[in-house]
C-alpha cells in the first residue's frame, strides 16, 4: 500500500501548501494576460512598444502600425467592433479607449466575464501616466515606465525650449492651422493631441475657438485669421496632396500658402501613443 | 392679386439672397470692402450663394414636376434613388481610384451616377411604349433601397478615411462651392427649367389624369418623358454641385401651392425661386449658428423645413398635387 499514514500526511501537507499559494498563482496569472485584444490603434501601438506584440490576439481594422499589427487578426472597426469576433479570440484582457470605443461594448464584455482595461488618457499631458497605468495591468511595468519617461522627457524638452515663446505676446506667436481633411475642411480643434502639440511648441492654433475637437471649419474664417503655417495630416488610402490642391488654391491669399509654409506630415500625432514625440518634432519643420 | 403675391414672393427671395451674400458670423459691407473682404466675397461667398441658389432651384422645380408626374404629394427627387445612386457612384469612383478629374472627380462621378440611375428608373418605369407613374415610383423606391444598402455596406467594410469623408460630403455640404462647377451646372438647370416651364400646361393636364390630358390633345407619354428628363437633368446637376440636400424638393411645391395656387405654370418657377432662397437661408444659418464651425446645410433645411411642413399639413384640409 503506498497510502501509508506517513504518505497521507505528506500529501496533506502538499495540498495545504498548494492551497495557501493558489491565490498568489491566480493573481500572477491574472496580472499578466496572455491573449490581449486591442480595440484602438493607439493602444495597439503602445502594446507593441511595450514588447507585447506576440501576446496580442486581435486588433481593429484601423490598426496599421507597426507593420506587424496589420498581420494580426481583425475584430472590426473602432466604433463597431464585433463582439463575436472578440469572444472567439478567447482574450484574457480587452484593452479599450474612451476615445472612439462605445461604452456599452465594455459593459457587454464585462457581463460576459471578460476582463477589460479602459485607457482614459486623451491629452498629451496625460499620456505618460496612462502608459504607466496600462503597463501595470498588462504586466510590463518596467518597460512602460521607461517608455513613459521617454515621452515625459520629450515633452519637458520642448516645454523648456519654448518656454520663452509661450509666455511671449500672442502677436509674435506663429499662427497655425492643422488640416485633418481638406474637402470639406476639417481641422484639429481644441482638446486634440495636435492642438496640445501646437501649444507645446509655442504656436497658436487658429481653430482653438471652435466648439468641437474636429470642427468643419469656415474657409472664410481661415482667410481672415491668416495662419502663418498650415500642416496637412496624412490620410489613409489616398494621396492627400491631390485632395488638398483645391483648398490650398482657395486659401491662396493666406500667408502660409503665399510663403510656401504648407507642410505635409505623417499621422504620428493622430494617435495618443509612442509616436507623439516624433510627431511634435515633425511640426518643428516649419521653423527651418 | 396673384401677380402681386408673386411680386412679393420674388422680392422676398431677392432679399434673402442679398442677406446670404453679405450677412453671416461676420458682416461684409458692400460699400466698404477691404482686400481680404473682397477676396472672401468674390472667391467664397458669391460662388457659395450661387451654388445654393442653383441647387435649391433645381430641387424645388424637380419636386414640383415629380409630384405632378407621379400624381403623388409625397414625391421628391430623391425618392427615386437618384441621390443614393449618385453617392454610391461617387464612393465607388473613389474606391477604384477614379481621379481623372482631380478635385472634380467626386462631382463628376456623382453626376454620372445620378444620370445612370435616372435612366435605370426610366427603364423600369417603361412599359407598353411609355412611362407609368406607379411603375416609376415603385422602381425608384426599390432602387433607392438597393443603392442605400450597398452604400452602407461599403461604408461598414471600408476603413478608408477619404471615402468616409467624401460620402459625408454627399450629405449636403456647400462649403467647397467654387466657380468651376457653376457654368455646366447652371446650363443643366436652365435647360431643365426651360423644358419644364414650356411644358407646364401639359403637366396641369397630366395631373388631372391621362385620359383627360389625352382628350385635351396632349401626347401623354411624350409629355411625361419630357418632364421626367427635365427633372433628371436638374436633380443630377444639383447632386453633383453639393450632394444630397433633403426636404427642399418635397417642401417647396407644397408651400408654393399654399401661397400661390397649384397652377404648374406658376408652381414650377415659383418652387424654383422658393427653393433657391430657402437653401441660401439654410446655408446662412448653418454657417452663422456656431462660428467658426459650419453645420451642413442639408441638416439645417430638414430641421427648419420639417416643422413648417407639419404646420402647413395641420392647416390644410385636402392635400393635392
């Protein structure tokens, strides 16, 4: 008989020990998810930057950066992700944002006992803390800490460099317009990452008085406000230079167009993620 | 009496036009123009007001024609699927990289789409050597549903921003209006209005029934074809100028009937004038309400048009065409 009294005792001790540690194991498992579904391009980029690319089980059809993100299985769009597609991926964490994902979707996931994390940072200043918080949840606290620090350093660098200009009289500040889409004219308004970046560099966003983040802006008003610099953001799927030819023609009397200060830039600033500092650097092109 | 009313009507329309040209979130004083203001007035305001007027005229007159031809007070030029077909064509054009015409590609694709759909509706409405009102209406409704559904399908599977925004434009936006499209579009509108006005007596007869019109000596099918062609020309031109602007085609003929009577010889030109003035007014409101933001004129027309329409409905005993 192998079940001697002695053996029984040992077995009992082993079971008790396992029982004691099981909450720790469970917590360990829960804190570092293995199958993450990301419902926004920005969180996808952050997850990749944290070196968690191989743990990402699914992304949205808008997630196109970095290149590996394109190869990940798709779960639909940002505003209309497919619940079924998400569930089929058996995620142990779904990362969402307050900037584009429907709130009800999170409630649905939670009612199905799927763990969610909502990334709430929406402004440039909130990004470092947002990355740190997310890093803890996805089990990459050190990496997220260094990424956050990197971004914070970048922000501080520009802040310091432009401190003098930002406190200067507004008349001496460069007036800037950031075009998101030329036809009809949609620009970056208050509360956007673009607006934060423009402010950080000591420029003045002429669309700041608009009431929404991405206002359909009056062309007349652009001519009146006479921006010194115009940035045209990248659009996926088509050549933005072609599409913006007409609007730039119409804005011919504006100093930015007259002086050739129209800059076509990438989509680095469109997503509150690891590329924002690069995006801010792109804006400084207008100083050269 | 009617001439006096018509006179008041024209004066009111002219005043709205002037208001649209000089008023707004920032007034322009025509007697004291700075360089920038001159630029804004001639390069932006004036083409915008002209486009609004042309579109409104085309839609108002098309509505009057179509309600008569279909003998249905609910008809408007969009119910036949012309606008959804135009939007679909513009979207498909952009997806397949249709860019021959540079920034004119969207309007050109929209015009082609609108014309093709008009022909298609006409083909489905054609039987025994002529167009039949019920057939036209049902074919149009069917095609409208089909095109809207395909458009929705394209939108939901596409992640192309440009496409989404271009289609957004199709929902009534005058902010991009400039001089380039005005000459061809006004030619279409003038020809369409001319045909409709010249045949308005026949339309009066058609409204009373095919047999009645026949007994008065009108070639029923030929007249109907003329009217349909005039409507298609004007609606296509309007869609390619600024997308789909709702409610004008439905509403203007009813307002004019209420104010000036149902005689097509007055109804068609007056609906055109009313439509033009109404769209100018809606656009003025759209750009003045939340400056420097602009609200799409299409939404404004529906928001102020629908309540007035319902008010008229309450006041009227019998609805007629």
